[in-house]
C-alpha cells in the first residue's frame, strides 16, 4: 500500500515536471518569437521621410515679380524736354542782347491763371534785363495776330509747335534761337530766375 502510494506520488511529480518544462519551453519560444517580430518590424517613423523635407520653398523658385519690371516712370522723358530745342534760328534784332521769355497764353486756360502771378513778378524783376513776349491763342482772332507777331520776331515755328500748349513758357537765347528752358504750368519763380540769371551771366 505504501509502495503504491509512493509510485503514484512519483508519477504525479514527473507529470508536473513535464508540464512545467512544457510551459517553460512554450513561454520561451513565445518570448523569442515576439522578440523576432519586434526586430523585424522597422520603426514606422524611421521609414517615413519628413514630408516637408522634399518640398522646396514655393516662394524660393519664384523671382520677384517686380524685379524684372523697370520703373514705368524711368522710361518716360520729360514731355517738355522732347520738344524743339531751338525755335529755328536767331530771333529778330529787336530781341537781341537779352534772354527772351515767351508765354503761350489763353484767357480760358487755368494753367495760365496759375502762373500769371509768377510771370508778373518776373516782368517786374527782369523788365530791363529780359524780353517778354506773349503769344495769345485765346481765339481765332488773337491766334492770327499772334502768328503774325511770331513770324516778325522769328518765333513762327515755335508758335506752330506750341499753339495748343497753353501755359507753356520758354526761355530762349535770341542770338542762337536755342531753347534754354521750357516750362509747363510751372508757378515756381526760382526755376525761371535760375535760368535767366545763368543766361545773363553768360552774356
């Protein structure tokens, strides 16, 4: 009876050891498998590139839209500067010896009213040192009179080119007919005096 009990106990012990070994092997295999799976799986973030890294700055490739455009004003010359630099030759004898200030005038011209005080001051300051010629183009009658006057003074070509440019004032060298300055609706007295003084100094 005692022997039978010991045999039974031994048998149970062997079974228990086998079960433990089996479980141990299973857990070990499972752990090993899981470790292998983890190693085989790459870091999901490592494989992914920075989505912004491949993208260049969209503005970097674009040239400054203004860089290629020239200053629209830079190409425009002074509209007065492009006009005749000479009235066509020396002026009449009666205008010689003094710079000539020519005013293309009309009573209906706002610009003429604007520069009238400036021209009045110039006549007062330079009355005995410069010649002042007014070419009135207010209407057909005054235009015809001004044309006759201009032809007599050697200003026919000048009037023909500027009869529609009221409030235009030119300062001319009578000896050569060269236009020293041409102003359009300019009420700045200093601009006129600068040219007149230079012309008087030269003469």
